[in-house]
C-alpha cells in the first residue's frame, strides 16, 4: 500500500541526510548531526513533534538551506503516513 512506500521514502531521506552530513566539512557539522538525530527520533516516534522543536537550530538551518529542505521533506513524508 501507499503507507509502506511513504515509510521507505522518509526512512531513506533520513539515511541520505545522515550520509550527507557525515561527509560535510562544515563548522556546523555537530549541530547538523543533532538535527538529523532529532529528526530520526521524531520519525521513529521516540520524540513527539511539537511547535518549535527545531527552533534552537534555526541559524544552522538558515545557513544550510539544503538541510532545512531535507528535514522538511522527511517530516512531510512522515506526516503523510500518519494522516493516511
């Protein structure tokens, strides 16, 4: 069904994001890893999503738009599986 496909999509998105961050030489790498870790906990239902959850990382996400785009896409894909 569509839920399985969506699950694969957000899990592969998180995995791809982990790989991209691990290859980064940015001075923000440690915070980027924390963002991905937090994202992973959200999509694995270990941390409840809440307003402002990623707000302490806003400056890092502003400097790395590819990161914020990837996080947004993974969350949207994850939410889609919750709604269906």
